[in-house]
């Protein structure tokens, strides 16, 4: 007997049938040719493929694996066809039936491929939905953080939204982005809903940039959603700063006027500034006059800055700044009064001197001059500042003031009347030694010289005198408290003394 069946006559149809059966990945062509090892090899290859690619995920099967498996199927089909050309099949006996079976079994890999693609597409959809869910959760988690801290996360989430609608427009996740975006806007702008207007400015400003990163159809009506809220926040934050004295109100109102020039909130800016000026003007007459004056001067400067940066179409800001400036200047008189009454005589003198210099025709200028003189006297004789000086002049008592000093001397006096004058230096006079003044015979202004002098008419009462050298060597002012009584004639003498090593 022969060792194996004799070769069959060549049959191309049989070869094609075996090739088709092997292409199914089940190795049936080899099975019909009694090639058991090759059949098992096909099963093992198909099993390895299924273990690796199942379950389907969004990344799909590795391309190298699919290419290798396809090459293996083609090799099995070619080898099976070559073997079947001269080998009879175990079953079925007729070639047409084998061909039909091969064609039918091709549906196995084709159907598997379609099923796998559907499974992979679903995995992709689910992965995209997971990305959207994670992004939404990140927005919620950052709701309690400051905008500066949360901004990088907000931008990262916005990048996820953009990727979904631009690169996966047909996905279920992309269709949910508009709803997520509405929640995103609400969460980012949460400070506005809490009426924390200053904090709300930064996130609302950021939200106005979002439409530039997403398609218009996705943003929809949200494009204008932050505008009114931002305008309100800028106005309210600016108003709070205007009331509290925070200079940041200038930038808030400036941003409002430049960004939303025709908004209802912008029309409130000038009235708010006017109200602040009126309040400060009202405070000038009270106990806080100096603070009110300082506020008016700051308002003048800052309203001017606002006008320069944001414009002033109807002139309302210029008018408010002008009123603040004038009121601040005029209020300096009230500030000087307050300083004088509180015992700040140096501050009162400086304030009144500035007021006098800047208001040559003001109705209070004459009294301001008197107060400045009295404040200077009170710095040497504190008792002189117990009462505010008046503009009264003259009196019934003669007081002659002489200058027994080589230096020009300014004489200041206050009491029932207040004033000052200057006496020229005495050319033939000298500064006295301290020892001279200690002698019982010391009598300045009694040398029979032609002393520079001036006679005053003063009322009865206590008058405080201060003599100070102008441009000379004297470093310390002299002072005297004179209690003037009727029936007397008084002489006041100014002189300088020189102490050891200390000047005059």
C-alpha cells in the first residue's frame, strides 16, 4: 500500500475554496486538508489577536498587530491554496460547495471588524464624555478659590471644550459642551452673584475673552452674558472706592467709561463723583475740616486723571474737578481754624500763610492773616493761643516799641487786637552780653540814641509780644506778656543778647 493517497488532479476551484476558508481566520481550509498543526496555529493566532484587542478601547488595536495578523491570514490563504491544488478535501466532496462555504465564512472576520469598530467608536464616545465630566468637575472644585489661583484651571477646561467641539464635533460630548459652558460661566462669575463686585471684575473680564477661543455657535448668547455684569461690577467697585478713599476707583471708572461708553452704569459716574465732592464740601465746615480739604484736593487730582484717561464728553468731570479744587482751596481757612483750636499752632500758621498767599481777594483773608500771626506768637507763648484773634484794631492805650538791636526786628502781637510790623536795625546799637543783662542797672533803650520805634494804640487787657530778628544773628525769639491798664503809657524794647559760644 502507498504511504499517502496519490495526488489529486489540479483543481483551481478547490484551491480558491481553501484560500477563502483560511482567510476566515479559523483555519478551516487546513482542517479540510487534514493539516491539524496548521489549523491549531491559525486558532492560536486568532485567539492572541482577540485577547489583545478585546475589550475595545478608544485607542483601538495596535497597527503593527493588525498588519501582522493580516499578513498571517494572507500567508495561510496562499499556502492553503497551493496545498489544495493537488490535495482532495475531507469534506465536502464537491468544490462548488466548498467555495460557497468559504464565501459565507468570510462574513466572520468582516462582521467582527464591523463590530469591533462600533465598540471602539463607543469607547471613544465614552472617553470624550469622561474628559468633559472631568473638566466640569474641575470647574466646580475651583468655585471657592480666588480667580488668580483658579485661572490656569479655567483655561485648561476651556481648552478641553474647544478640543471637543473643534476636533470631535459629532460626538455626544461636543453636543453637551454648550450646557457645560453655561455652568462654566456661572461658576467663574460666582463673586458677582455674591455682590462681591471688586472681586468679580477679573473673572468677568476674562469671560469676555472666551468667545475668541470657541466657535460662535457653541458660545451663542453667552457672548454678551458678562457685559452688563462687568459694567455693574466696575461701577459698584468704583463707587465703593470713591466712598472709602481707595484711589483704585479712578481705574475702575476709567475702564467702565472706555469699555462701555453708552451703558447705563457709565451715566452714573459723573453723579457719583459730584456726590463725593458735595459730601467733602459739606464736611469742610465741621470738625474734620482738614481731612475734608485733603479729600477735596485729592478729588481734584483724581477726577482730572479720570478725565484724561477716559474722556469727558459733556464736561461733567471737569466741572466736578473745578469745584473740588476751589472748595479745597477755600476750605484751607476752616482747616487753619481747626488746627488753631486744637493747639496745632505751627500747622495753623503754615495753613493760613498758604491761604493768604493764594487768596488775595478772599473775604476771610484779613482774619487769616491775624490767625497766622497769633499762631506764630502762640508757638512761643502758648497762652496767646487760648482765644481766636479777631480783625479788631486800635485802642486807648499807647504802647511804643523801640529797637535797641543792630538787626532788623519783626514785632508780632496778639490779644484784644492782633498785628505785626518791622523795625529797622539800630546802626549804633550792639548785642548785649549775657552778663550785662544780669546787672541791676541794665536798662535797654535808655542810651539816648535815636532808636527805630513805632507807637501802637491797644485796648485794655493782656497783649502777647514776640520779637524776632530778621536776617540777623539772633536765633531765639524774645517774648513779653503785657497786661495793659488805663492811665498808663507803655514802652516795649527789643534787644539782642549774646551768650557764651551760643550766638545771640
